[in-house]
């Protein structure tokens, strides 16, 4: 697997600044005023994003949308993220973005975003009150799920390739990491 590159640019950056950046195929996110610039993801990464999106879409109730990146999630003026997959109530979307926390954020790790996804994003998603956060490592199809309990994430699933988990949040769905490779 080839690493995607990530660049961190000190700010403070805001959502207004983000809207002025070029549409050049890179992914721009802001976390607590820090601009994070990622290269386009690789095919293995996107295959897992597609598989998860389809799995979630097929299980989602009618009042919920499942969308892959890019889709801005505005958690604060200085924090705008693009989870690889997000799940939110249809009524929560604005015309251009999701102005608030989704029900579920999913990140598929890459070598260049691993530290950010496992630490900075996890902490920021927890602080924003996102009820469920899933992480998939494409290297070995390791899957970890966290749910918000009393304002803090608690690990509720830690799956290897062939394991299975029955999620209840944001809605019932069966996750089998081995079935995510596309």
C-alpha cells in the first residue's frame, strides 16, 4: 500500500478560509484551527469506504443518510472535518454541509492519517458529541468501534478480519471486516 501524504498548516483557520481554498482534488479539514491537507486516497482505502457506505445505506432507516467523503461536517467555526463515511439524520443536513455532529463518523486509516484519526479526530469527535466512531485499518482489516458514554468514548468492538459484530448505533447492522475489502 502506498502512503497518502498529509500536510499540517498552523492557523488559526476557519470554515470561511476553507471555502476559499482551491478545488484541487486534495481533502482539506480544520481541527481546532489547524489546517490538515491530505492527498487523494488510494484504491484500497476507497474500496473499503464504498463497502462500508453500501453496508450502512442498506441497513439505514428512511430518515437517515449515509454519505462518503467529501462532505463537510462543521463541528465549530474552527473545526470542519470530512469523515470517510458519515451517517446523519436527513433533517440535519444544510444545503452545503452537515452543520453539526453526525450520528456516526467512520475513518479508514492510511499511514499518513493514522495518528490524526486515532488521536486528534477521535478526541474532537468525542468532544463534539458524535455518538459513534468507527475506525478501519485496511492493512489487516482491523475494525474498532467506539460509542459515547457519559461524554467519553468507550470501545464496544475490536474485530479482526473474520470476526462479526452486531452494531446497535446508529441503527442495527452487522459488520464483518472480511467483507469490507473491495
